[in-house]
C-alpha cells in the first residue's frame, strides 16, 4: 500500500555459502529473541549510561553475505495523483534525491494495485479499434519520449475495494443489470492449456456479519457457468467487524451448502434454494467450475467467450409466498455496496475508462532524469489486469531505447488482491513466454508480495509463505523455475500507527527475521535472489515515518536483510511529498523530503539522513563487494528485547564498518565492541583512529502540527574522530544511529 499526495491512502554477484548463512541466521535469531533480561538493564539508572557489549562473529573467508552497495541499496519511484509527477521529479528535486546516495532504482506500478490496466505508452492499439475498446497494447516503437502514462479502470471489475485510491466498485452488486463482472480470459483452458477445473474462478460475498441465507439469485452474463456450486465460509472469527483472519485460500475454509453442490447452469436468471432452513453465515462463495464458452452474438474476439460473466448476485432467504429478502446491498459505490472479492478480472476496457486521478511517470522521463545513475533499473509489467502482448511490447520498447534493466517484476501484490498462487503461476508462465523472445537474458521475477506475515505474529493457517510455496510448486510442475530468477516482497511491519513507536521498534528485527526464515534455503529454488522492493515503517501515514523512529526502523531493516542473505533493498518514499493523515491520531508519510505546493523541498526527514548514513558512511566503497558478518548485542530491555542492534561490514581493505542502532528512547548506552575470530580463536576490537558518525535527537526533532508538521531541528549527522588510545567503548545516544569506520 502506498500513499498518494492528499489521498488515503543477476547483475549482483553474491558470494554466499550455505553454512555461513545458516550461522548468521542462528546468531541473528539469538540476537532478536526475547531472552532473559541483561544485567546491564537492571542495574542502570534512567539517568546514567547503561553498559553492554556488541560481538561481531568473524570467520575469514566465510561471510554471511556479500553485496555491492551500488547494486544492493536503492530506492523506488511510484505513480501519484495527477499533476504530481512534474512537481516531484523536477531537475532540482532529482539532484536532491540522488544526494541520498541510494544507487539502483525500482519503478513501482500503482495501476496494478488499483485494478487498472497500465497504458505505459499513451500511444498504442485496441483489439477493437473502431470502438476504441477491448484489449490494449502500447506502441513498442521508440518514438516521442514518454513523459507520463496512465491507468484505465476496468468496466468488468469484480472487487469492491482495491489497494490504491480505493474509489472503484464491483459490478456484481452495483444494481445495474446492464453491467457485469467477467473473469480473466487468460486463466481459461484456451490459454493455460490445462483443464478449467485446475483454475476455478469464484465470487466471494462478505455480508459483514452472519446473516440468514438459504437462497442465492444469480443473473448470468456470457459466458455463464455450466457447472458451479455455492459454499459458505467459516473462518476463526467470522463475527468480527474486521476479520483479518479471512483468506479465501485457507484450507478447510469452505463448505458446500446442503443443496449447493453439483449445480448446473443454463444462463439467464437463476434462483437456487441452498438449504431447507436458513444458515447464519457471513461469507458466501460461488465457485465456478466449468464455462459455457458462449459469447455475445456480436463478438469477434475469442476472449469474449472465455471464463465466466455474472451481472448481479443476491443472497438471502425466501420467505412465505416466495418473497425474497436480499441481504446484499446493491449500489454503484464501494462505500455503499456489500463487499465482494473475485478471483480475477477481465482486462477489457475502453478509451473513456482512463482514471483521471492517477498518473505514472513516463519511462523515458525516469530513465532520462538521471535517477537511474546509469545503472540498471528494476521495472514492472502489469499481469493481473493486463495482457502478455502489452508486457512483450514494453520489453521491446525498453530494448529499443537501450535502457539498462536489472530485471522485470511481473505483477504487484497478487496476495493482497486474493488471486490464487496457481492462477498467478499460470499468468506468470504466459508472460514469460511472451517476454523471453524479446529479452532472453533479462532476469524475471516477482510477485512483490504485500508482506510476509511472521509466523510468530500470525495465528493463521494460511500465510504468504504457503501462498509462495504453492506458486513455486506450480512453476516447478510446469518446468518454469528457470524463469523465476528473483523473489520480491514489501516490508511495512506496523499497521497500528496510533500505538507508541518505541515498543514497535524493539520487535521489528524479530518480525523480519521470522518472515525471512525458511525462504532460502527452503521454499525458494537455489539461486533465487531476494529483493525487498519496498520498505518503510508502515503502509499507513504516521509521524513515526518522518520522525527519527522511521530512520531507526529503515536502518534496522536494511542491516538485518543484508545479514540474512538479502540481495537488494529499495527504500520507498524517494520522491518529495507532503504529510497526510489517514487516521485521526497522526500525520506523516513515507518520504525523504517535504515539499511545498510548488514542488520545492522545504526540509529533509530523518529517513533521508538515515539513508545517507547507510549509503555514504556505512556501506562504502559503493562499487566494491562488502562482506557481511553477524553481530549481536547483549543490551536488552526487561522483557529481553534487544535495545541495541548492530550490523558489521568488512571492506576490501580488511577494515571494519559497524552500524549500531540504539532504540532506547531515554538512555545512553556505552558498548564495547568485540570481534571474535571463529577460526583463529582470538578476540580483538576496532582499530583506532576511527571515524564516528551519529544521528540522534541532538540533530533531528519532529514537530507534529497536523498538515503543518515539520522538523523543529534538522541537522546532518555529527562527525567526530575516535583517536588512538581512546579505548574500546562507544557511547550511543538515545534513539540514535551510529556508524564507526576504521
């Protein structure tokens, strides 16, 4: 989830060995675990410095990971509201963005989150050119540079809500029998080459709370379901107003109504009695198993007869005299209609469906702005609401422009949009076959999972890891694993933005370590790279994102991700932006810069200075391979959570660069650094003299004042020299990031 202004909202060569990576995993898990409290915490006054130790586990020739900063430490640009691209990406602002030192670029695709088709080139062709409608393919010819591109709404949309502006609505309960939802034709046997029963489509109706249901009424479109069944769901807490445990792919969730199985359809309007007596249910699924493969008489496109189409659906109970009480609210507005989820949506649309609210920066604008720094960029292709021809044309265009590409990310957040892993796998395979002839060596991957729910925080039977396991199994069964070169996901660990940030910061490393646990080796094939394509404090606007807490969280995320074998991390919020409010308690945004109405930068946030600390002082030189060795701290709070975390790099010259994060909001901590040589058996400390860079509330303080919020103090990191003979102890201010470089 990304915030809009004013709205709610392998090129890297990695030297990795399984043994050291597992050692790092074990050490970091130990550092992140909630073990008994340290003696230093209990013995320290709130007004005196605590005392602790950071131990770096060094083993010559066996690092936990190796990365090159100019490949691994990047940032992403995204789509925004209409008119914002020119403000955000002015030459002056681009120079400021580059000054953060984050090298590689990732281009994010907001249209995919909004159930929209991406016209990445405004020039192109329709499958039905006479009526300017149908399926769109952007022009692949390298003509006039593309400055802006746009998303187009889907008139056959089935979802009530989306992950972007969330201002669309479902055609399944809009009250208009002239409109209809249609499933994605690319999931039909005509394209998958598989039996339709392997890719069943479905409609899920969420009644909001358990209500009596014994009858379903369906007004079919073309094609209709020749075979289907109607089921009810029983998640763990189906009575709650906001049931976060609900997932349509949970095993054992669905049960057929007593008279809801083995139904045969003939089209038109159908009323089916599902049970003799009403059942009180919240979730109802219409499972579509076999298509009629019929199309409107005027159709000339094979895709019109593939999949399933439904005009309207109603649920309720049949009363005396045949009177039917419909529990579904029908309205052409997502805030007034009953919530509906669908398995997929047909990307068919019209020229008049362009979304006037959102724009994507043009590909040429991005590549020619200097934002890529001449380095390969990660670019997306629409999958869930697009066509393979449009993706192939995109690659041809970029190749014709001779832009350097780090990879092509296929789709965005399919898990957050309820698509099944097998359906996404079928689409992924088709996109690979379309793209590969145009760029045989281009790394391909995805799917940019919205998150990875940590096991220790989930309480769920079906998580994103199980989704990923099934997707990988599908590719393996179809001999497509060789075309899955990187796995991408996003990391915004905290939804509860009204909660105090200090306790959240203490849990962050454990959450990320648990999320990554079991991915590689485990679910992912050997050699699959890990891309963190977005990270930030929260997907929702929060003062913590622009306060020093956001900088601490970002540094912790990058340090741990690289220690655990991650390959690339892209910070979200690269463009200048404005603070917004999504909940009454707070104002903020994921952003490096605050800008005014003219697009001029007013201030830099703590996230900017944190990025500078990592890119220009900790992870240098930028173009050299740096070795990562695990580091652990014994500084913990009373519950055993680590107050100080540390991440150690060994540079090509053999010298150390250490990142230390003090997440104690009140107390100074004095830490001694020990470098334990696993092979030689010796223990040493940092060599002096050494440079020390620190960023804390002495440099930065955020003042919350609604839409006038801004830094009350904004200074760059402090620099000092630790002279020879100064001793091994480092003093870490409360809420601080420190980098010490030999």
